[in-house]
């Protein structure tokens, strides 16, 4: 017998309710500007305010009361997201954030993300979504921190500290000019007479990373051979293992290391096989950790002012939370510190 019941109506797929990023895209402004308009914050041009309000009305955007008060509830506090508190660059940036926050009378909390695995990321993001966590500074020197950044709700005020080249973050970002500094360090080794310079890279190891890009820039500008990059991690043992690979090659006379810990590991590997630094192999590091001046030989390295970077990041996060224009602060330019670990190649 035929089924005489009418066909069930086909429901159109549901469209998600517009969010603050949708409004920003439609109005041609940043989502921070939309947030300022919603909170009636100062420093928004009347023309821009009217455009945002008209867009909100046209899209039938309905911000929740929690979203409207989110930034104001975050005043006076800051949370730092980092994957490591012991590495020199991470720790020094954190120190700068802490100093600036303390000077402003702000409370500071730290969320360590253990890895980029979903449960670890979700735990951190859930904490950051609570207005009591304050403004957020992500120390984005690693994949785990970037995994958190990708999941933080749009309404949360965030500043990212990252290496150069991250122009697609969708968040305000600060960085030191690692690329130019790496190029100068490499050019210094070439200027001593080395035919080429090998590179032991820290994560992330992509070719566009600032330190790796600068190394490659200098070699190509000099018409020198570009060797294969030796990938390592962040720490001494990984530098040592990379150094053992390079120590077995007599054609290796100059090495540019991604950080000072890697340089120390490479230095030890050279010592273990009887290759003297800088007589047989020149080594240049990066970061200028305080102990490097007391090594034997003292390490030639690139000085990075991570503390100033951290201070600037906190100041920017505080301004964004208040709805103010971020302060214009010129960051220190990284500089090459010449010591004893690099010299002209041995002449046979």
C-alpha cells in the first residue's frame, strides 16, 4: 500500500549566527575596533563607529552581555601562554612581561601548554576564555603556543610574541629582527675567509624562519654554497648530536647555531673529536645568554633583548584591553657580539 503521508519538509541548513569577526570583516575594520564600539570606548573615529553600528544592525548581530564586558573584566590582569619557562628566550621574554605588569600594578599568571595535542590546548584555552585571566600574551616561539593561539576566542584581547614572518596571525604581534641579525652573523663568518657556513637550526625549521632565512640570505648574497640545514631541537644534547655529525666532516670550518645552547653542544662535540675552536672550526651562537661571555673560548653570538620585547608586549596587551591605540615602541635591534669563538680558517 502506498504511503500517503506527506513528505517531511526539507530543512535548509542552519547558518551560524554572526560573530564579532564576521562584523569586522563586513565593516572592513579589526575585531578589536568592533569591541571598542560595543563597549563605547574612546579613540574610535565617529565615521568608523557609525559604519560598525550600521553593519551590526544590518547583520542582526547580537553580542552577549558577557562578550560586551569581556575586555573591561580583564583590566588589571595578564596571562602569559608559553610552552617552556626554562629556555633563555622564553624565560627572558617572560621576565620583561612580568616587570612591565608589576610596574602597572597588574596581576600575572602563567599557563604552560605541554604540547600541541588537543587536550593540552583545550585546557589552556578554557582558562583564557574566563575574563579573570586578563589580557593574554602568547610567547609564540613553538608549535604548541601557536596551537593555542588558533583556538582562543576572537573576543579575548591577545598579543603574540613571535619570530619575524608571521604576518597572517590575525592578532597584534611583536618580534625582533632575527633575519637581519642572522645574516650579519653569517656574513661575519664569510668575511673571516670561510668558504661557506653550516647551520644547525632550532625549531621551527621551516626555510622562512627568521634565523634560517638570514643565514641563507647572506650565503646567497656572497655567492657561497648553501649547505643542507642540520635540524636540532632547543637543548644542549641535541646540539651535541648535530655537532657530532658535523665534526666528522673536514670541510666544515664555520657553524652558525640557532641558539647558544645548541652552540655549546656543538662546541663539546668538536672538543670530543679533537677539533679546536676557533682554530679548526668557528662557531657563532644566537641569543647572548649571560654565561656565553665566560665560556672557553667566549662565544661570539647575537644579542637579543628579549626583556624589552616582553615589556613591549605587555604594554600593547594593556592598551588593547583598554581600547586605546597600542603604544608605538621601537624595539632594540639585535647586534653581533664578537668574542673568541670565531676566526679565520686554518691555512694548510
